[in-house]
C-alpha cells in the first residue's frame, strides 16, 4: 500500500516529521540509509548558540533570529518564523516527557543556558535531557568531574582545568573502569549498556559515594544506562544525594542514541509508522512538477516507492544529502535539486578551521518557500509535492550556529503541518 | 640577559635527514657534535617527501650518477635502517600513452649500465600481483624500489647519533653566525641560536659549522656572507585512503609529474610536481596540482579519479645553482658539498645540500670526510656497517604494529584507531621526544594520519597529555628505558642499550597548554585537507566539525590568543591557491 508521505532520512528531522504526520492522521513511512547525526551529537536541542562571526554566545535565541536573518536572509528560521519554532520546541518537550526521556531548559525557559562541553567550554543550548541540566554553568555549586581510568573518550582533569580557568570551582577524580566492565577499548555505548544492569549501577554509586564533598554537583560521562537511563540516573542521585549530571562524550553519543531509540520506538510501536533503514535512493521519477516515485537500492533488489508526497530529510553534506566531486561540483543526491554554493572551489573554505564566520561551502544548500517546498533561483517551486526538513537549507550552517536540532524540529514541524492532500 | 654558551667541535644546522645523518656519522667517528633544528626533527622536506627508497631506476636514463648512488645506498640502508623500510619492490610500467616511445628500451639498457637490477616480467604476472594496475600496460620491469618512512628514518638516525654522544636540540633556530677575523681571513666561530620554546638565546661555539638546512641552506650561508643560490622546488603529494598497491609503481618514461605511486603503511601516495617557489615556506597547494595528480593516477590505476583522498601536502627540494667554476664543486653532481673556506674564503663553514633522501648516508659520509680534513683525522666512517637499531633486524611489514598491539596488552587503550596508536605509545613518545605540538607526536607515532585526520584522536591525545602533565599518566615512568616509542618496539623486545641521554621534554613550558595543543593540531590537519575536500572526505570533515564545534565547543576555549612557535605557520600555509575570500 503506498504511503501518503514518504520520508527520506531518519535523523531528528525525518523521525519527527514521521511523528507529526502520523499525529495528523497521515500514513507516513520513513526510509533511510542509516540513522542521522543524532547518533553523534550531544543529545541536546541547540536552537541558536552563536551568530555568524560573533564569539559571544546567544542568550535569547528567539530575539536573536532577526539579527541572524540580517546576515543570512534565507535562513530556515526566516522561512518558518519564530512562533513555529517555539511551537515545535514545545511539542518536542511534551513528546519526550511522555516517552520517558524528558528534556528541560535552564532556569529561564525562554533563554539558552550553558552546559559544559567535555572540554569544559560553555555550550549554549536550549533544551537538554534532564540528566544533563545540573551542569548549567550559570549555577554556583562546585563541580566534581568523574572519569574512568582506561576510558579513552573522556578526560576529567582537562575538563576540570578548563572550568577552573573560567572561574568555576572544579576538581576531577578517577574511578577504575572495571567497576563497570572488565573489557578494554570500550565505546561509551558499551559502558552505557553495562550500566543498565542495576548491580553495576549500584557498584558505581557505592564506589563514588565517599569521594563527594557536601555541596558538590557530580559530572559523569554520558554512560548512565541506555534503555534504563532514567532509572539509573535516578538511582545515582538517590544514593549519592547530590545533583548528578551527564557530560556528552565523543561519538557514538549515548544521549543521541537514547533519543533516536525513543523516537523510533514511538513511531513503530505506538504510531505504526515503518522505519526502514539500509535503503538508499538511487533514482526517482517526476511528472508535471510532481515526484511519482523514488527507487531504492536494497540488499535484495531495487524497490520502487510511490507516495503522494515526499519529505527530504537527508541532512546535507554530513548526512549524505549532498555530495561533491573532485571538480568542485556539488549536488543534492535524491532529487538533484539546485544547490546554492560558491561556484569556485577556491571559495569553499577559509584558511582558519575555527573561523567564527564558518566556511562558505557549509552554509550552501537548498532554497525553499514558506511551506518548505524546494524552489529554484527564480523562486519557482521545483516539485509541488516535495518538502524539505533538517540541515538542507542555504544560508545556514547549523554546526557553526549551534542550531542543528532547532532547525530540524522547526522545519519538520512546518513541512508536515503545511501538507494538504486532495 | 646573560647569554648561555655551549662549546662543541661540530655544530650541525638542520634536523632533516641530511643533518641527522651528518651528526650520526660525525659522532660515530668520535667528534663532539651538537645539532640544532629550528622546529621538530623531520619538519622540513624529510617529513614531506614521497616515501620512496629509490632503486635508481628513475634516474638511469636521465642521471646515471644518481642512479648508481641510489642503488648503492639502497642496499646499505636495508641493513642499517631495516625497521623503516618495507620491501615492496617496484614496477616500471609502460602505459598506452608511453607505448610508442623508445624510452623503455633505453631504460633497460641504462639499468644494465648503471647496475640497477631490472627484470622484465609479463604484464599478466604484474597484474596478478597488482590487480588494480591499468590492464592496458604493455611492458613491466621489476626493480628493487622500496617504501621508506622518513619520520622513522630521521628519528632512528637521531637516536643513534645521540647514543654515539651527539646532543640534539629541537626548536632551536639559528639566528645568526658569528665571524672573527683570524690571520688568514674571516672565520665562522659560533652561531647565535634562539630556543623558541624556552625563549632564550644561546651562543654555540664550534670549530666547524655544517650547514644542512636543506632548502633554507642559502639563508644560513648568507649569514656568513657566502652566496649559495638555492631555488626551492615545490612538489605536492596526495595520500589515498586505501593502500591501492603493494608495489611501488613508476611510469616507464622520462621523469615528470604525478608518475609514481608509493605504498606507505595503510595508504598509497601519488606524486609529485616540481614548481619553483620564492620561499621554502610556501607550501600552498594549487588546484591544478591536485587535478594533475588525479589525472595522472588514473593512467596507472583505472578508477583512481574516484579514490578517496585523505590529504595533500608539499615539500621543497633544495635545488642548488652552481657558481661557475669558482667552487671546489660537489663530489657528484647530485648534491652540493661546499667548503666555504676554499670557495668563498670563509673558514669554519661547510654547506651540504641537494641530493635525495635515499642518498643521505653517502652525503653525510662525504661531508664528514671533508670535516675531518678541516679538523684533523678521526676514526673512519662507520655508518655503512652500523645498524641504527641493532635489536630490530627485520624490515618493516604492514602488520607490524597490529602484531605489537595484539601481542602486548600493556600498552593500554587505542587512542588513534586509524593508525593503531595506543595510549602507551603516546605517553612514551611525549616523555622521550620533545613534543611542542601534537604534530610532533604525529611524526613520532603517526597520530591522526588516518581517514578521520585527527577527528577522534586530537581530543584524546590532548586529554592524555594533560593527564601526563598532572601526574595522572598510566604508564609508569620506569617502563621508559626498555621501550622506546620511535622504534615501535614492545616490552618483549628490549633494545640492547638503555637510553642514557637526557630527555628534552617540554611538559613544563607555558606553551604546553592543552587548548593550544588542540587548536594547533586541528589547524595543522585542516591545512592538509582543504585541497582535497570533496565526496567522502568532505562528509568526514563535517563529522569533525560536529565533534569540535557542536560537541566540544573547541572554538570557545580559554586562552584563545596563545600561540606556539608553529601557530602562524599552520595558518599561513592553509589556503588554496585562490585566496579564500568570502563570496557574500
Ligand atoms: C616533493 C618531494 C618528493 C621527494 N621524494 C623523494 C623520494 O621519494 N625519495 C628520496 O630519496 N628523496 C625524495 N625527495 C628528496 C628528499 O626528500 C630530500 O632530498 C631530503 O629530504 C632533504 O633533506 P635535508 O635534511 O637536506 O632537508 P630538510 O629535511 O628540509 O632539513 C632541513 C632542516 O633545516 C631546518 N632549518 C632551516 N633553517 C634553520 C635554522 N635557521 N636553524 C635551524 N634549523 C633550520 C629546517 O627546519 C629543516 O628541518 C623528495 C623531495 C621532494 C621535495
């Protein structure tokens, strides 16, 4: 049975679009090569952390949108508008609460707050899993940063030192990794799985207890359980009687994986929306400015997927939604939509990797109208029944702006809510 | 500020392969030696070359003297420097484009005349050995080319020099030469040297100064008022994400651009070009050079055009322009050995420049022969029969490091998964080799050289170094003596001589700031990927940005203005030919 809406991409934008569509009464289906960038990020919802070229973090993301648009007029926040962005964020917060993976903001619900990165640098974010919130750098409690000897993806003394350099009180301790597992060369995911076992979590809590001084908040790498995260975190807080917070680690990111799993489970179990991975679109067919079908490469044989509408959420260069070749040509990989990027490859990059204004190539992308339909350079809609969501838009560099999740949520929301079917 | 004074018989300037070769040779003969290098060992051309231990095949037609030198040295280095050499063998292949030329026949003849072993094999056999080769090749010749690791070569030779008594100071830059007028005329008696890490100037007095500063040697000679014209010739190379071939592949034609593919560890390297540049620091890579490599690679390996490229870099050849008849000329036309006493009337200074990495030992031998003439005879040259790492007799092979890591779990967790760098290796390298930037560690242990180009290991390495600094290292310091990182030996293979020379670690320097280390290395890696970011590698770069911007927020760390001696260098060399100005 053909679906109403075929969503291509299973990152945050694609998964959320599936949820919105099902809640609207549509029959969506999600296909993707693999999971999106959420498996690699901090698991927070970053809305707008920095304006281009400005080293100071954004305090009030919604109020800063006009400034952003002054520099990047076609930014997706301009297309969707602030009210839709806020609605999408609120919906996300309600949804994750009902899914048992609640998210929350800082003390002021309208502003960003600063969470310490694993290097101790202040990350401006808007919503975070509740288990990360006690890291809030506007709070005063001294930090105790806990690391594990032999864990290659987290370095507590480095984090504590950078916190100290910024005027926070912070110290670091190490616990032996064999409290959690006897194995070597673990990823954070292995460790989180091990901590799903209550006995292991108890052992860790007991070992940690004597190290905590009164008044301290305790930061641990984000490995406090995968499936039973909320319980593991609760148990730690209870036994240790101190605010416990998680610090995201190098990929694979446990907080991002938790979120992806919660959304996928909700889609498949509660909403009966199929999420099929391992499907890469090879080609498509369009007639009279409407896409009829896309064809995927799968292990067995190519498959044709028809739908009334298609939602592209393939995530730009990072997700594989765009690619490029040696000659400096770049293109959108599914529908070959026109990409706005600097024509000359010599203009793609700045000499400084950390340049505050970012690299021109990474803010190249697709142009869209207010319904998230792709448009060409003259503003003409390319395909009536295609919608865009996530990190696909020109004039935006979500990694530099720290807006990756905000853009995904807002554009998925608008793209699906504007759909009208005959 | 009072200046510190040091005294030695021979001061060698330059820590490339030529300089460490001279220091090694001279120390073995019993001279008192100091070597100063402005940055890290092998930071110059010796760490930016193609990785080919020449059989001489490339030169048999064009330059038979070079060819003879190469095959002679090739045979010696396999014994003296075994652990840096992988015996890949080499092919000279005749591609369809070159099939009409008479070069292949001249090549065979010239091989016979110069003594470079050469065996013609059926193309079908070559294709069985190297299935990715262009199936349209018409003739194939096998020669004893090999793959050689320049970082390890320089480090091992330096280590051997130290063990023979030489003192080696890195991050020590020669600012000026001090001359006196003795009876016969001017004489160079000392060098003013700036320690760029300790920010201190020292005066090193020497009976003889040997200028082995490669493409910079003209500048050093100029400090003594001697004119040595060096034309820096820039060449670029690119590494593929995979080892496309296991044999060195040369085009059988008159040497030119992009006609050699060298397997090196887990990658293959295509190269190179030769463009005169005004400044040896000008290592920028032009778009046409990249395009040229892709195009030429395609002729050797069909599909090369679509290969994932990890990185591009450039090195500069020191091309010596001989002064008409005035000099007492080089021993061979292939490198320049200049005695400035006889050439320019300035005593106390010798310049050795040009040549090839393959012939460095020979160059050092001739140089120290001349030094012995100037200073009085010593023991005979011993380098041809003295292995630099006596405990490591075997040539390198690809699975070497994996075996080390699997056999010896004492080395702790893997920090760089691409290159199998363990925490143990890293800690030992930091303790034993001067480390001012993470790039120095890269040359020691290959940190960050794989497909992710430092994406994961930069943060980890900075974390490990910081823990070492704060006394939280994992490898007890006592394990150092029997396990030397630059030899990549494991605890099971104790080298014969324990390290007795003083370590030159910088872990207490104010420059040793973790945030600076991190930023510098991210920038260093960035400069080498800009020219080749497309397709998969552009996607990889987005993942690295995700890690360093959104996850780690590395662009908003404390001490943003701190600089190392190399910060500006990394920024200056990082751009495409077309200056990257912002279109909007
Ligand atoms: C593109 C390219 C590819 C090559 N491929 C090969 C190959 O495959 N096989 C081969 O055999 N040869 C090859 N060569 C040649 C070979 O790499 C060089 O001949 C060799 O590395 C030169 O070594 P060097 O020690 O003389 O110079 P360098 O390695 O450049 O050493 C000179 C050193 O002097 C230092 N220095 C400069 N100024 C000062 C100062 N004021 N004070 C202190 N130190 C200073 C520099 O920092 C530098 O480290 C290649 C060369 C190029 C350019």
